[in-house]
């Protein structure tokens, strides 16, 4: 690794990239590394190593800076393109957010790659005591509202649940800062989608009503900063994550499990790095869910879990709450092996494994360490 280490990452408290960036910086500083944060005022050429957040599927960096050594960090769910492969050559190493994501890189000829798994903060997310008020069984669902995250499956499941149980409540945290990504719900076979309402609550209540759900039995949360999430999780009995695809390991899922809460989650893509049959109710009845573009090219190669199995898991958890407590305890123990401190150490090992002579894949500084004549 060429020093200093420049972090060209994101800022924020209530979305994945921002949380990830904050913790990576914090843990690298704890290791005593010479870390510098890149911002809009940083020069285009920097000494040492630059660790880039890759902002899109084409592997473009979030910040237009270069270092003597350049390492990218990527999370994606759609099929890579030829431009993705070409731009990957701009980095000495491309790290993916999950084993599945890294395998996709390899399949597309991006051999200069590895995996860097996200972590949890054990001081913020740790096993919580059982919920005090047991009058209601509260099911949590998180993640921005979009087809990939599978909230249409949650709504479909709860349409059935509400018909059978008056004391099972859905609490969701689905606020989406990028409303254009919600349009794909028009292709869902599970719900009707119509964008209507002056604010988030009105928008969601409209969707509940047109899909035969009782809005009074659904708690709709807005955007919540990461430091306040554990207090939200403490009010719930289980979490459901029927995601069709995750390029990373799903940070909200990991943090929820770290609180010792049981989950029902889909066995697919990045989820597979953290789920076992001992720490979750696994949604394993998966159906291929390919999406093609207008030219009939494969755009996304996802999988869809079964709504019926999701309903079965919610009902099982409702009727077997003591067993669910044991499942949640195992989830909490498993997440202690996946902390942000571990992520930072893994990153350092990856950087130290890079030969100095590899720096500057475009030739920017590749001669810097050659012997002088």
C-alpha cells in the first residue's frame, strides 16, 4: 500500500454508502493509519493510495481524483457492461461488497478483484432485551422502497396476515430518497402501484388502500439516522427481508440481526454471506427473476422468494416466540464476527497485498518506484 491512504467515499447518516464510509474511516484511524478524506476541494492527483467508492455500474468513481495506487469499492445488482469491464482497468484492485458481487466481477473478466464485507458497530447494535409490550406482534421491514428490495412481497404477505390476525402489525422503514427507482413496481405481479400523495405517509397509505391493506395496522416510518435504529428495532418482534438481490450483505439486515432479533430472509446474492439455517428463518423457495431491457438483453439476474413461505415464516414466529428468541440470540452471536473493525483490517490486508509496481494501471505513477539510471 502506498501511503497516505485517501478515502474518496460518501458522507451521510441515513443511507448505506454514508454509514459504510463513516465506519471505514473511523476504524482505519483506530489502526493508526495516515487517513485523509477526499472532498470537492481535493486536488485531482493525490500521493499514496486512493480508496474509491464506485458510484455506478460502469465503475465510475464518486470523486474524480487519482492516486499512485487506486482501489475501487463496488456494490451492484444489475448485469455488468463492457464499459464496466473497461473502467475496471483503471484500478489496481476492485473490491466487491459480497462474495456474489465478486463472482459477478470474475464472470465478466474482472480478475483484479476481491471481496470486502461490511460490518456492524457492536457498541450500537447488540442483543436487546425482549420487547416489553407483548400485546402486539410487530414485524419490521427495512430498506428503500424499490422492486429489488421486495417490499411488494411484504405487502402481499401482509394482505393475507391481516385477514387472519388482528394483533400482527407491520412496521416499515422504506423511505426512498430516489423516487425514480420506485417506478419498477409497475412490473410487480404482487401489488398495484400508483404514485399518489403529497408526502411519504400519504403516498404509502394510498398504496396500502389500493392493495386491500388496513393502513391503521401499518406503522410507516420516515428516514431515520443510523444512530437511532436500535431503538426502532427494540420495539419489534421479528424482521422480514425478502430481497430479490443484494450486491452487499444488506446492512440493515446485519444490524437488525446484531440486536438479537430473529429474521426471515431470502437466501440469495449477498445475503448468503451472513445467513445460515441456525441464525434465521430462511426463505429458500427461490424462483429465477431475470429482467431484460428493451433490446432483450439481460439487465438483471435476480431471484424472487415465495410469498407463501414468507407468510408461513411470519406465522411460525408468531406461534413460536420462545424458539424465535433463541434464533435471534444466535444471529447476534454470528454478527459479532462481522464488525467494522474486521472490515477495516480486511481492507488493510487487501491493500498491503498489492505490489507497489502495480500502482497506476493507466501509467500515471507506474514508473515512480523504478531504479534511477
